[in-house]
């Protein structure tokens, strides 16, 4: 049996300047010591931080103090035993799953390999080099020294960043995600393994599944590749159903003329397979495919993967039908999980997926500037029914077009496709983010350099290795220009760009506006003095360079001050609390309006027309560093107003007021079932604290239907201070959906000082109010810890006679829960204990 040993413990690292000479026999530099003990995977910055040798680069000003780290070379050293468990004839390999990025590798003084692509693993045979005790040395070279001396054609000047000479995450060289001025990571970011192969091994397992006979028959095609050869060896393949019972089995003998490489193909039939569905449309049954290599009654190697049977058709751009049901994509675009390291973190990833599910999303776009996500992420997406828009590792603008560079990119794509193609959650591939759009915007008449990577290389890889999946050239792409909302996908920067046809796009791949996080997070990483300078008035005049204090500009990126939401609709801020609310509420308001419009998908003038918009992705989903930008989840994993506005706008059954020349009431049903009930539309007078008019009608909406139910002309004219309210009730009195809205801007409204009543029973908070309560915030505290609380819903409005029940989530099992409407001074408290 193949023996895999992870070489995690016993490592040491040390700094060296690029010009120092290295003794690969000892790992010493000029006889000096100074090694730091560590374990891997871990990159240099996180090791130095743990040892107290640098301050946290996330703190203001500290990133600049860390620039020296990547300007030096770094050595990783490990002594290990290499003979344990080996037999005569066994082959042994060192497998480096993630190296960042330019590294020479030595074993016992022998140069093993040079590696120059952080997205690719490296596996090297070391059978003849191993001794009783071994010295493994990794010499990571400074990317900045490399860029100084690398060949850079004159025609690339002003078009291709020098950092793109290296196949390394480009965000390591910019402040876009928030690191100031940037943070360039270096070192080992994934596992290092010693692999002992007993005669034969499986090197690759390619699995594809299909449906036929009206979904009554499933087929699993397995292509197994390997090395080594033992007479009489066979491949055993077992398909286990969701009930763990065997659904199909195959055994076949391995034949090859060469021990260097062999392959074996098989197809297995599964009768009446259970269908895998996206979240909200059904269950996610997974079938386990076990592939074993057997020789002399002994298992030499084995691979286990899980698949799901589903049929995906794209009938027009981004119009996906899964198992013959149209599925709209409502989701978010994620970035790197953490800033100081490229190491994958399952716990953080699962927390973000929990928030994604709570946010009523069924899709996630993995941005081209993100890290290589871990296998466990896709396994979780399979289990949860989250559809994945997966991009290759490119972001904004042009790329080198040399043969060597294209070859690295092609190998990356092949690795990614082979690694991920069996996942049912993987919806389609995409070449990268804003590569063509960025060049088109900044250099509109300059021919694109490196386009063959996306137009030819990646396209060929996907069509060859994964022909059943759609490949999208880039995001955005398609139409008369790269960001054309009428034909391709579009990135919404309509507050800074004029975009024809932006009201009803085919697909919004990014929707971004800028606001700070919640008060507690903002103060934690800004400090009160910088968060609200003593001399700042809160006024925005013609002489104001920014719409916020100058200190906020220091904490943003990508000209975030130009991407603000419509703060002019909200009250001017005279304090930090009111400023954070103004930006957050404006951000939530904007996202709610644009998402509801896109979910309706058509104007009231064409109520029977096609739903034009096929999906929507908010940007960004998460913060990698403390930053003021557009994320739903901040650096401390705390959601704020925009997150909850998106959650409500993504409700599977949506009630939506469209306030135009007339006021219309819409229902949108993106659930898997028909909905039916009685719709109550009411006008509420907040001054008299009573409902003054009502429309009642029976409503039915089929799955996938966007329907204009009625206008509100029966109300005739009414005061703009009135509040619109709608509620859909089923036959048993249960609430299917509800909404409320305003007819005027918030800045012109006056809100009552609501008093809330709160009951806590287990992990459920029940709230009622004496009068209209605007933006109720739920917060928690346990012995001074205000972080890590999560509520199923938050920052919501509540009307009299409504009962709101909210589940308490997050890490805390006890504490104090507080509830307060924003415009009210009254705070309601209650004790909580699970």
C-alpha cells in the first residue's frame, strides 16, 4: 500500500540576503545560525508574527514595516528519516502541494528541482537520494530580486505589471484587498509529504458522470492512470450510493507494455440514480467512487471521490437549466480567505459558507485574483448545493504571451480541471477577472497582449478535459464591448460609469458599493481617533475631496471613495455612529433595490415578458484585510447592514414594491415549488401608529415566475410619510413572505422612538414593537466579547402587530442580547443561554 507521511513538524526557517552563498550540505550561510523553529504549512509572515518578530501587518502602518520580508530570500530546513517503511524496489517521492513561489529545492546537498508557479504542486522522485537521516532545504528567492533581473520586453511597458512575470498571486503586489502598501507572501503554504510507492500507484483518476433514459440511468466513466507494473494487477471500482450500499462495481486487469505509465478505462451503470440539486431546489445526494489498485491480493493504492448526478444545460448565455429546471444564480464573489498567508483554513471557509447559506445564496464566484481554494471547500459546496463559478488565476489587464508563460498557465488549468471536474457543485469555468475589460478601459486602442491564454489555451484545456461544462472566456465578456450588460456578464460600476442597458442585464457578475463595517469592527481596526477625527464635521461640500474623513481614505483601496452608495438619501452624519449607519444603510438600500429589480427581471411595462437577468453576484463577499470597501463580511467575520439587505433580497419567495410613476406590487418565486396564498398590501401611518388602507388579493406563483400582481392605484393619493407593507399568508396563517418600503427618501422621514419587547427562549429571540421600528439591531455580549455573535436576521424593520423570530447563531452559548431600533434611544435586553 502506498505510504504517505506528512512532513509537518520539525521545520526551521531563517532569512538570508539574495547574494549570500548557501551551503546545501548544511543549510548554513557563512557558518551563521539564527534558525526559527516552526511547523508547516506556514508562510514567513505568519511565522514571524507568531514569534513576535514583526507586528501584525493588518494594523495601520505596520504593513509598510514588513516590506523587508519578501525583499529577502528565506530558507526552510527539515531533518527527517527516510528509510522507515521502505522495502527493496519501492519508489519514494517528495510531494510539495503548495510552494510560494520561486524556490530551489535540495536534498542531502543534491539539487532536486527549481519551482516557479505557486498554483502548481511539485512531485519529485528521491528514491536514490534518501539516507538514514536526510536534510531537506528549500531556498525561496525574493520575487523582487527576480523582477529586477528578469527579461521584460520594452513593448510591455505600461501594459503588463512586472509582478506578472511570476506565476504568483497578483494581489501580493497591490493594496486592492487592503494590505498597505501591499504584503508579498513567501514560503510553504500547503502540505509537504513523503510518499513511498509499493510497486504500483495511481497517479491520476479522471471521473465523469452522465444521465440518460430520462434520468433513469446514470453512467460513471473512470479513466485511471498510473505507474509501476505488477503481474496480475487489477483495478477495482465501486460506486456506493447515498445509503452507503453498492450501486455498481467493476474489476479489470491492468495491461501495459511499460512500467513507466499505464491507463485503464471503465464505465459503470447506476440504475435510477438520485438527482443532485442546487441549494433550494432539492437534496444533494452524493455517490462515492472508490478506485483501488490491487496486486497479489494486496491494495497498492486507492482513491476516493464523490460525485453527484445532475444534468446541466445552458440554453442561452447564463441561462442554466439543471435537471430540466431553470436555476437563477444568486450569490457572491469571494476573494482570499485570509491576508497574512495563502494557507487554506477550513474553519474560516466553513464559516463563510454558513453565512452564504444564511444569506439565501445558491452560488459563489471564485474570483480570478483569489487563492487556490482547498479540496474541502468544493466538498462542502457539493454537500450544501452551492454552485461554483470557478475562474483561473488572472485579474485585470494584460499578461505575458511568451511560450514559457503560456505553458505554465496551461499546466495550471490542466491541474485545476483534473482536480475539480468531478464535483457536481462546479457549474462552469472562467478564464479570469477583468483581463480584457481592464485593458479595454485603460488602454482602449492598444492590442491586447496575452489573449491567447484565454481565447485558445484555457478553452482548449476545458474542451478537451471537461467538455460537458461551459467555459467563459473572461468576466466580463460578450457583446459589443467587454462589459456589455445586454449580451454577456457585466460588472456594475454604474455610479462611476455610464453603462447602456444596465437596468436589465443578462448577468451581474459583480455589484459593488463601498461602506465601512459595523461600529465595533471599525473602531477595533481604526481606533476611535482615526475613525472619527475630532475636527471632522461630517459635512460634504464642494471643497471636500472625499465623502468621508481623510483617515477613511487611508483605509480604503481601488478609489473606494468613488464607489459609495447613495448616501445623499440619508441624514447627514454628525458622529461616528451616524456616519457608519448612513453608509451602511445606503449600501443596503442600493443592493436591495438593484437586486429586487434584477430578480423581477423586467419592467412593469412588459409584465409578461422574459425575466432578462439570469443571476446576480454581490462583490465583495469577504474581507481579507481590515479595509473600507464593498464586502458583506468584514475582516473579523462580522456581517453588517449590506449583508442582511442582500439576504432579504435573495429570499426564495420575494415580495417587491416598484415605486415609479405608479407603485407596483410584484411577487418572484425562485423556490422549487409553487406558492399560493392571500396577499395583504397595507398603508401604515407612523404618526397615528395605525394601518389606514388595505388591498387583499389571492396570489399564485409558479417556480421561476416573476409576476406583477397589482398596482396600488386603489390607495389613490397618500402622504409620502406613510409606510408600504405587504405580507403573503398561506392557508394555515403562516407567513410565506413579507416586505415593507418607503415612498420618500429616508432623509425626509421622521421615525418614532420605538419600544421593543423581547422574549428569549432557547436560541430564538422573539420581538414585537409598539410602533414602527426602523433598522433593529440585535447584538450580543458575553463578558465583554461582542464579536462572534451571529443572528439569522438583523437590521430589519418591524411594524406593530408583527411578531419577529430570529435564531441566535455564532460561537456563543450564553450572554446578553440587546435590541435597539436605530432612531430610538430605547434599548431592550435579555439573558441568553443555550
